[in-house]
C-alpha cells in the first residue's frame, strides 16, 4: 500500500532531482522509494575490511575541526549526478 509523504527540501535540489528523474524516464517518488529501500536493507553489522594500502594511509592527513564530510559528500554527489 502506498502512503503519501511530505518532505521539506530546498527548491534548487527539487528542480535538479525532477530533471534527473525526467532524464531517466522515472518518477521522483520511484527514485526516492528505491533509494530508501537500498538504504534500509544494508546491514550495519559487517565492518568493512581495510586493505593494507588504505591502512597505511590512515592518519596521514587531517581536516579542519568544523569540516562536515556529509555536507561535502552531498555537495559532490549532487554536482556529479544532478
């Protein structure tokens, strides 16, 4: 059964998302629903095993204290895909 959901999202993000959905011949609701399915089906109990190369890089750089990686990741992915 489908249920209506109201989201509060920046207008510019909505416009880009609608264009993306149209270009892919899909509805925005379908894209969001499938994303949420993938997001909620990922098991959190299996830690990712780091390769020796990645382990050697660990701690080799630092970020500013106010660095928000989620914000930067969202920005980068939006620029790439929208």
